[in-house]
C-alpha cells in the first residue's frame, strides 16, 4: 500500500503542480479545469480515464459543460500519496492536448 505524504512533502509536491491545491477539509488535492466546450471537456476526461485505468488509480471528478473538477486521494492510504502526485502530473499533460 502507498504511504501517505507528510504535510511538508505534500506542500512541496503541490508547489510543482500548477493550479493544484489542498482540498478543503480533507487530505486530498484538487484542481478545476475549463475547456472550450463540452466536447473538449469530455475528450479530456476520456484521456484521463485511460491513464487512470492504466495506473489503477482513479480520480473523483465532476463535469458541468466545459468544467471538470478533480480531487485526488489514495483512499486505501487515507490521503495523498505519490500515486496522486503522479496522476496529477499525467492529468496536467492530458489537459495540454488540444
């Protein structure tokens, strides 16, 4: 099982992740993405789903039209682990695809 990041390690990791923040009221990280329209948001979600499935690590997310809100935590570990940081990096790469 992955090990929880310390508070300092989580803050250091967040410093390298543009737009990601600590989720309110829990040990998790979050970010909201905005796209041109629903089709672009859905295409992004499809890319993320493929990466998440390959990593066997799945995000909590919601979608409203062109917005996708994502929260990451490793539930088995009870909070943020390196798996969440790695998935956040992959999500940012998926968001950069036109």
